[in-house]
C-alpha cells in the first residue's frame, strides 16, 4: 500500500454505484490516474466542488500494488475552474482540455510538461485570454509535447527545408507541411499571418492580451493533425463545432 499526496488537475468523473465516483486526474510525477472517490455523490461529500473538470486540487490517494484503480481519499481545491466554467465558450474549453489530456497523457508515467501546459493554459484563461487563443495554443502544444505536431520547417514528404517566408501548405493525409509539388491531394493553405501566429505559439508563452490573426487556420491544422492520429474527433470538439454552427 502506497500513500501519495500530489497536486492534480481533475480530468473527469464517472458515476460508480450509488454514492461513489471514479475520478480521472493528472499528476506531475505519475501522469494520469483513476481513483475511486467514496461517498463523492452523497449530499455531504468531502469532495464537494473539488471534482469539476480542470479544477486543480491537492489530492491524497492510496495505491495498491498491481491495481489500476487507486483510492482517492481527499481533494482540496487549489484553484477552482468554476469562474471560467460560468462562461459558455470558455467553460466548454475546459471540457476540451480535460478530454485532450485524458487522451494524450499516459497512465502512471511522469507528465510534468503536460501538467505545466494545463497550468499555463488555465493561467491564460484566468488572465482573460479569449477562448480561441487559449484553444489554439493548447491544441498545438499538446500535439507538440506528444511528438505529433508536424514541423513547419521541413517537408513531410521529401524532408527538404520549406521556404522560410510565404504561406505554408498543410497536407492532412501525411499529416504535415509540404512543398506545393509534393502534396498528394487537397492541402490546406496557411496564410503568412497564420504562419507567424503559429511560430509565436511554438516559441513564446501564451500572452492573454494578444489578439493574433489567423487563429482559425492554426486551430484547423491542429484539429486535423489530431484527428489523423486518433482516427476520430474528440467528443468535446463536436459539441464546440455544433455550437458554432459548423
Ligand atoms: Zn517536399
């Protein structure tokens, strides 16, 4: 039996029996964990308010050798996501972040960079970053940290460098950025301004005051690359798209 105390982001909860829940959470040193929170569906639960998606909490849990499910003893809120969840656009984004992290972070492997990304994106939202900026930043970086974001510097087909100036072409079937003569079919054009925005996203912290142009193009690249690797769209993405009438 191992006893752990850790900072964690809550990624999701699932009902279990009448009064309990399974809680999925992200830790720095042990990646993604699943734990049973006993009594957390009860009216006087000690977990009250601490289990919302992307709320950061100090958790205490017990782990038994060879068991996948841990036992979650307590969760004390460090920073509640509630102030952001009140706002529809940004609230949906919290679900999207949580679902992406559940998808891309491994079980029980150290996940410090993912933890820092979650913290950084939340800091940005709390500092007033608009939903589309925080979404583009997060979507690019979760792929980058997973080693899946295509390099904008070299062609995904022939490997030779791409022109350093001018628009980019993104070929979803690779997926990657390609020379015009190397693409195999339809390719998405990424304008010069969107390319510059992507460069900034990949090289600088999220600036909540920034309103860079071309975010939709950058988000589309990230979404298509993600869909290519997963073979499907994230559930939260479908909800977001429906709301925007896409
Ligand atoms: Zn090429």
